[in-house]
């Protein structure tokens, strides 16, 4: 008590009794010190109440999240009727009592619906979609599709895709050629998933490039989809968008669409060397014997890297019809071409081995060393 009394007396004497007698600089210093103390006290009080409020919200939302998880588990195991609308109508009053006007609660419910929808299929997935629609949870996502903020558009596209809302395909389509790369890939993934009857329609109109990492993502999505309609990818091999051509080449090879071989041969004259080279490599991996004469015909006018690819492809096809051409290239002045031709000859097995023996006997010392290297079974030529 004595200490408190002396402190209060000191402050009273300092700020009230003798305030007017202090010099100006002390007067200002005292008020600055008092202002700082009051400011720190206000900040501490604000932090205390803010954290208390956040703790209360987290506790409240955690309790509601457990309730939502339980309610969703109940609706998924409910088997009294096969019609999803009837099942949802039975549980709808309980879900309607949730405080969905709160952003945090709506976010929790949508997240749980999406997670469950991703893990279930068939009737269970249909029930979750019907519940999502009857609770009008889709309205915010549909509204955000028209937002000017790309992050909100992406969030809306993801949500609608995860809940299989297929009536927004046309709106999603316009974003498949968006300038923003992240929005563009999200829209392309969504369109492929939602528009299962014609999932590649966006390739008809897309002008922006399908970036390499976009192609990898889309390739994984498409190849893992079991019910998706696969078109003739040769249709887009004449696209003016080089990235579309590159993208479709991957699927021509993956699905072994041999009806696209004439289109691949046409690409041997494509101005883009990357596409030209990819077409040549795919012809080899598909062992397209019909392409051999075309490969030989375009060979003289190609840069060295493309010539190497042609020689490698002739080795993969290995029909025997181009052995004489390969033999002539085995005498090329360019070492990479000479080596590629010799490897292609070796790929012809018995006929190739006989040809290499002949070249060995006729060759100079350096050529013999190369052929000996090629024929060494311990070395992967």
C-alpha cells in the first residue's frame, strides 16, 4: 500500500501540482511518455481481445466442422432411396440450420463436400452434388466466374469442377484462352473434366500457348480419366498454334493412333524444328514403315540435328528397305551422322550385321574402329 500510495503521489505531484513549473522540454517529454504508455496499453488490450475473439471463432468453427463431418457421413450411408434428390430432401433441414451466412462455415462445408466428392463416385457423388446445389452453395462460385480478379475466378472454377457442375462449360471455355497462364490451365483442366462428351473443343479456338508444364498436367488428367471420349488427335495436327500440335503429338503416340501416320508424314516439312523432330521420333517409335521413303526424301534438306533423328528413326523402323541409303550415310564426313547411320544399320539385326562386316572390311582404320565399337555387345549402341 505504501509503494502504491507513494507512486500515485509522485505522479500527482509530477503531472498536476508542479506541471506548470517545469521547463517546456520537460513538459513535452512528460506528455510524450504518457502518450506512449497509454498507446502501449491500448495495443495490448486490443491484442488480448483480438486473440480472445479468434480463439472463440476457431473453437466455434471446430465444433461446427465436427458436426458437418458427422452429418455428411450420415447422408452418405443413408440408403433408403436411390434418388439423390429424395435423400437430400430428407437431410436438407438439418444442413439448412447451419449458419451458412458465415463465410468460414460456408468454406468448411464446401471443403468437406469437395473432399468427399473426390473420394466417392456414382450415387454418393451425385448426392453430394445435389446437396451442394440445394443449399445454393454454387451461387457464390458462379458469381465469382464473372469477377475481374483472376484468383477469384480460379477458386470458382476449381470449386465448380470439384462438385461436377457441368452446366458452366461454356463459361469455363472462354477462360481456356485467358492471358493469365494459371487461369488458363485451370480452365483447360476444368473443361476437360466437365465436358466429357467433347473435352477437347477448346483446342479449336485456343491461341495462347499451351506451356510445357501445362501439357504435362493436362496429359496426366486426360490419361487418368476412364470415361473420357478420346478423339482423333490427328485433327489438330494442322493447327496454327504450334503448342496445340505438340500437345496432340503426345496423344497420337500414347494412344497409338496409326490413322494419324499420314499427318505425321506431312509434319516432316513443318517450319518448326521442334515439331518436325517430334514427328520424326514418333514415326520411329510407332515403327511406321510407310514413312521410310518420305524420311529419305526430305533428308538432304534438313539441318544436322534433324538428319540424326531421321537416321535414328530408320533404325527403329528397320524394315530393310533403306539399308543402301544408310550405307551411303555411314560414309558421311560428319561424324555424328556417320555414327547414327552405323547404329541404324546395326538395328537391322542379321542384315545389318552383314552390312557392318562388309563396311569393316572396306573401311579405313578410323572407320573400322567405329564399327568395332558399334558391334561391341557390351556397349549399348
